[in-house]
C-alpha cells in the first residue's frame, strides 16, 4: 500500500495526472518503478533498524566516566572518577553511583578492561575466569554461538528453498564480517600501545565512537539487515532469469530420468507376468488375439482419415435414422 501511494505521488509530480507519458498500470515501466520504490522502502526500513540498534545501545563504561576509548591516561581516569563520584555518590544516586564505581573497577584493571573492550559486560560475569586466556575462551563461545546460528539458518533457508538467491554474497559477507570480528577480538585492548590490525583500523574509522564489542554488535545487525535485503530486494530488482531457465532444464532432465525408470520397471513387471503363462497355450493364443486387436486399434487411431471416415459414417447413419423415423410417422398418418 505504501509503495503504490509513493508511486502515485512520484508519477503526479513527474508526469501529471493527464500526461500521455504516464506509464500505464501493468506496463514494464510501471512495474520497474514499483520494484525500485519497494526496494527503497525495504532498504530504508532495514537501515533504520541498524541505526536504532546503535542509538539504543546502553551507555558503556567510557561514556559513564566521560572518557574517550583508546585515548585517555590513568590520571584522566582517576580525575573523572572523582568528579563523577562527587556528583553521583553511591549512597545518594543509587544505580547511577553504583554504575560509576563498577565502571572504574573495570577500567582501572587492565585484564578486565581488555576483555570488556572485546566482549562487553557479559563476559565479565564469568566467575571462573582469572586470566586473559580464561576470558578469551569464555568470550569466544559467544562468537561461536552467533556464527553457528547463522550457519544453521543458512542450512534451513536452503532446505526450504528460501535462501537460494544471493547465498554466495551472504556467505562472502559473513566470512568478511567474521574476519573483522576475530581481528577485533584477538587484538589487545585499549591503551595497550600494541600494533593496530587492519580490522580495528577500519572499524575505528567507520565507527570511531564505539567500543570494539559495540562495533561487533552493529556488524551483526548490519549483516542481518544485509541478508534480508539480499533475499527480499535482490529478486525484485535483479531476477535470476538464467537461474530459472537452468532450473527448468534440471526439472526436464529429472522427469526424463523418472520416465526411464518407470519404463524399466514396467518391462520387469510385464516380463514377470508373462513368465506365469509359460505352458498355457490357450491363454497365450487369447493374449495374442487381444494384443492384435489393440495394435489394430492403435494403428487406426494414428490414421487421421479414419476419424474423418468414422464421423462421416456416423452422420450418414443418423440421417438415415431420421429419415426412417419420419417415413414411419408418415405411414402411421
């Protein structure tokens, strides 16, 4: 409904209501414009979902203490924590004050901060984790869960025939996203002074105000939106005509194979039945007679002139019958 409304508005602005150039409903131009407007609406909706996921993210610990990720000193951390503590005392500010203290406890500890940067607050709930290796193993479970789920969804979509279009590009996007995510996860945390890899270098320029685990969350949302866009918009704008033709050829080949199998099974069934008549001369003679009649009828059926002759004879018999009936009535009178 929204697509047709926007298309009507677009046509009224571009052509006017009585313009001879106005595309007629059902024409190729009309359908093409409809598809592009539909794709634009779906694309804007998916983009809004990605934007909303970024806008509604919970405040991270750096924002809580007024620090910029990757470019602050311990002195700045201490100073900002004091200011925030005076402004939001835990005994007076409730959850806000407790959040300030929790943020300071994590950012002041190099191990907690590094793993918070990589995996977010969820990984810090691990009660048995003490070292970076422990946190890494725990955090990678989240990564494996997401990509395993994506793989299962791929499989199910292909199983029901819904994921055929663009599956190559969805796989490429997933592989690229996985490489970027692993680059972010395996690199050192903020303020480490280590060498920045390609994944983190790229994400810092695309999403400079987000912590790595937030960047990964946005990547996941963008991937989901891109997958939906490829599945929903792709076939509308770029139908796979060649793929449909190949599918038809495959169906014809499959039908031919099934026909050959059915013919082979029929031969086996007939041979098995004929074997039961061995030694029964009377039955074989009757069968030959019936097959002869069938063969004769089939030969007649292939002759077009036979049907014309039969129709002519039938018409003549009907006329003769009508004549005889009228003659009989005349005799009665």
